[in-house]
C-alpha cells in the first residue's frame, strides 16, 4: 500500500513558486507522487490560498493553469464543518495550521508535511519537513 501523506500549503508553494532553498525537497516529494510511490493529500483550503499567492506573482488565469496541472498529482481532502469546529476549538495559534492538521486527522492520514514544525508540537500524528520525509 502506498504511503499516504498530507502536505501543507507552504511546501506546495515552495514547489509551484520554486522558492529556494526549499524547492528541491518539494520537487523530490512531488516526484514520488508522480511516480506512484506515495499518495499526497492536500486541503481544499490550500487551493484557494495557492491561487491567491500565485495570482499576486502572475495573473489569475496563469495561477489557475498552474493549479490545474498541479491538481493531477494530489488528492483533495474535503473541508467540512467538523474540521472547522475542531480547528476553531483547538489550541493552535494558527487557524490555517489547525485546519490542515484536522483535515489530515479526519482523513486518517498519519504523516503531515510542513515547514512549520513548531506549530504542530502537540500533534498526534507524525509531522515532518519535506526534506526529512524524502531523506527517509
């Protein structure tokens, strides 16, 4: 069975915007998905956030084109009322991180990849950077 991982928006943005020094680890991670070695899940919230970020650098049209291609590599985890309630009532300081975390939990994904490890100190699942994951 393929390893299932949940990827936070920051790592996806590293890939799509080619942000150094994080791009290489993100590219290796998504290459694993492209090769069928892992299954990557993202929150539907990430797509909205990524469109906003990318359209500031390009145009809305180009951002949508980038996201259409990117979407082929991932599974989109639904965002529902239960996840929002868990995030709103959590001890997370960052609401977006709470949504990501509870999206992973509700979809029974045991590994969450992010660059913000400090925000997930109380996590009940494994939280790694993309670099740490690809080094495994």
